[in-house]
RNA sequence: GGCCGUGUAGCUCAACUGGAUAGAGUACUUGACUACGAAUCAAGCGGUUGAAGGUUCGAAUCCUUCCUCGGUCACCA
C-alpha cells in the first residue's frame, strides 16, 4: 500500500472522511521528507489543525515507513525511514525506462510544427517553433504515446509568386550552385527584391496623387505577380516549372537547417496538394446545416452562440481560404494516421483561428475534434523590439546556429580541455555545445510567454544553461571511465547520507515530471527539472568523494547513483532535442 | 473599442496548478583548485509578485475594477 493510501485509510479511521490526500515535498527549512496539509480535514475532524496533525502523525508512526514526524501549524511533516529511499532507488535503478510508460502504450498522436512558407529562410521565430514542436513530440513519446510529426508546407500563393517574379526579372539565371547561396536564402533574396521594387512603385504612384488603395491595384509588379498566380492555378507549364525549381531550392535549404537543428518529420503535407481538400468537407457541412451560404455564393459559419463571430469558410468564387484548407488537412491527417488527437505548434497570433477551426471540426461531428490542441507560443522579441523583415532586424536561423557553434568553439579552446581529441570529434562537440546552449535557452521558458533574445550578449554557457547540464554529464562520464570494477552492492546494509538522499528524491521525480511536461505540452517543465537535478547532484559531488569513498560499498553505490543521474540527464536532454557529450 | 494573452529581484527566468519565510541564474561583493574535470561549489546583496478591492485557515496563483505591454478582430496566411 502506498503512503497516500495509508494516510487515506488513517483519515477514514480517525475522522471517517473519504479523501485522496496530496503530499508535497517538505520545504528545506523544515525537518521531514514529505508534508501533508491538514487544513482540508479540520472541518470533518472538528478539531484544531495542530491537533489533527498530531493525531494523524501518531497514527502514521505505526507504519514502518514513517520514522518520525513534526507539526508546524497545519502542516504535518513526515520523515520517512531511509530504507524507503533505498528500496525505491533500487527499483528505479533496475528499470531501464525510469518508471516511464512502455513506448507506444498510450495510443497515437499527431504533432504539427514548423510549417514554413517557401519564400524566405527560417528565422529565430521558426527556431522556437521547431524546438518546441520537436521537443513536445519527444516528451509525448517518452510518456508512452506513439507520435507522428508532420508539417504543412505553404508552397503556393501570391507570396511565392513574388519571389518567382523577381527572380525572373532580376535574377540573371542565378542558382544556388552559381552563387554559393543556400537555396532558401537565394529565394529569400528575391522576395526582398520584389518588396523593394513594389515599394518604389507604390511611392511613385502615391506621389502621382493616387490613394493607397488605388496604388495597390496599379502597382505593376503586384499585377504581374497576380497574373503569375493565375497562370500557376491554370497549370501553365513555364510557371509551374519555375515554381518547382525554386521550391526545390528552398526545400534543400530547409533540410540543411532542419538537419543542423536536429529536427525531423514523419510526413510533409504540401498546401499545393491540400488546398482543395477542404472544399468537399465544407460542402458536406453545408448540406448538414453546419454552414450557410450567402447570396453571393460565399459560405460561412455562425459562431455567435460560442461568443464568436461569423467566419468565412469558402469565397464567393468558390476558392478556398486558409480555414478551408485547414479543415481539409485535419480530416486528411486523421485518415492517414489512426490518431486520437493532434496538437498544432503555431504562434499565438493565430489563437483565434484555431479556436474557430476546432469549433468547426467539432460541429462537423468528428470525434477526434475534442482532442485537438493548439500549442500557442509567444513571439521572440529582440532588445530592439519585434523582429521585422522589412527593417532587417530578423535573426536568421542559419546565422544564429553557426554563431552559437563558433562561440562554443571559442570558449572550449580557451578552456583548453580538449587535448588529444580528434578534430572531427571537436567539431561535433562544438555543435553539441552551441546547439545545447541555444536550445536550452529557448526551451526553458514557458512556451506561452513572450521571450527576449539578446543576440549581442549572445547566450551564456554558465549558470542556468544547457552547457551547465552537459558539463555535469561529461563529468559523470569521466567518473565512469575511471571507476574500478564495481563490486556487488549489498542493498540490505546500505545507508544513505543527506546529500545522497536529496539526489535520489530528485531522480524519483523523473517520470512524474515527464508526465507533467506532457500534460502541459511544456518542455520548460523538463528543462527546469534537469537543471534542478544537476544542481543537487553537483552539491553531492562537491561534498562527497566518490572514487575514494570510505567503503567499497559506498564507492559502488555512489557510482551507481552517478550513473543513474547521467542517464536521467541524457534522457531529459534528449527530450529537449539536446545531445550530451562524453567530455567537453 | 471587443476578445485573448502577459506583468514576479537591476536584467533573464522559476514557483509541483490555492499552501509554510516567493526561489534560481546573471550582475555586484567575498571564500574554495598539489582534489573524482573550477563550464564547478559555498556565502552575501537584491521583492509592497503592475495597482486597489474581494473570496478563506492560507493568494503570485481564484473573482471584480483599473493600468502596462503584446496579439487579434480580412473573401491574407
């Protein structure tokens, strides 16, 4: 019987109340291991909180697991017998899954993330998206869910035509090969070029006395882009060929960035293939009365009962809008994957869109619609404010990654601990550390919060950072390398000191933390846990000799404890998409 | 303006979803390497949790009003 169950039983016997007590960790300024707040039971007990706590404490003392207790106001602090921790650690240490659910035992699930446009390279905002998406997928996997990662690539539309047009007119046949530019950067260059030309045209038209709206309809470059879009939709061979060529440049570029970032996908959806999908579903919904048609032929949904607005789902000319496509894509995905739910990793500027999308799918009667979730994350701000592509303040993903790796290299070389390590291995290490710093920096922040990124100060490698955790791991591996043949551990005679107990308590939380991170779709929970674990282990490491402990027994135990800490660090960091080095 | 989110130490972030005296990092001041790796550890400094009310044994957390900052209210995506 668990401690909670025993407490529940005792409460029932003493005061005949039926409750499931919640234990919390005793704060370090008080004596004890776990604390029960007795306020919830004082009414039923009809006694003062202190009396209740005292009475309950005495009753629980009968249990062999309870060594002692003390009462502070309405708080009952229980001290567990150290053998409880020995037993629990023994169980923990023998389980390669750390008490986590069996992989795949909790059904299937879809995570959508990244979903970029194909007209410009990825930037810092995409990095937060990618890291969150990848990490949430890994966390769900660790928690027993079979996850499929997908993205939808926004490969069609007017914005794509803009870069195509600019390349056609000003590109002189440039290719990634001829320029040495990454494909996505090359295409992005012409997207910017289009914008410059368009702006000049607008300025001229406005100077000529046109209003803003008039100018927009007259700007030659935009007219040409629209004409190109039309040709694309009609399947014009030349336009389609150019479109395919330039998109492939972008995909090659994206894949390089994805590989560097260490993220991947199980299936890509392309908007050019899915944008018609939703139309059928809308028509079905029209028949069943979920949608209604206006006189001009446009199709809408009335969401006033939900406190929202009327929302367009099909244009009057019958073409689909973003919503149409998202309806179709969602339905398609649940046909492709037999999943119980899906989460979309998309910035919080689309909160309203997803609220509406989920409502629509629910009204259309799909059972999985109740299991849709929008992982809404905040913008990444710079010290100068928002990232603005037009003002050139965008932090490019590739530049950022390369910069972090270069920083890691500089710091590592200054510390000079890498003698004897091959150049290739060193390079790999700099990547591990640079990316570790970047990823940890971004993932430790609660997703829904806006976060500040200061590129000038770059990112720390000391303190609450990825490399701090990686360093602890590397030290443990060094320890293992130097360890003697470990003798058998006699669990029955093992005793624990305070530092060891603290580390064990932290290790035992791991599966709960993974579950909490999964429920909240929050890598930050796991990131902060890994840091806490390392801090506690470092405290232990500093005050206790491991290889020169007093007894063989102690050496063997501390080595095992260290090994397990290393494993949990690695598992936690891998859930964040962060690698750990054997030395650094 | 309506709706959504956010506001915690100088700065960057926590706080197990209502629990005890709100914690870390950074910066600043100090101590610890002939030590299993100092990218470490230890100590000090730093707070009216945006403001005011309310709910209760107990509030950063829940409710009301106001304020800041951001997002969103397109036949754009």
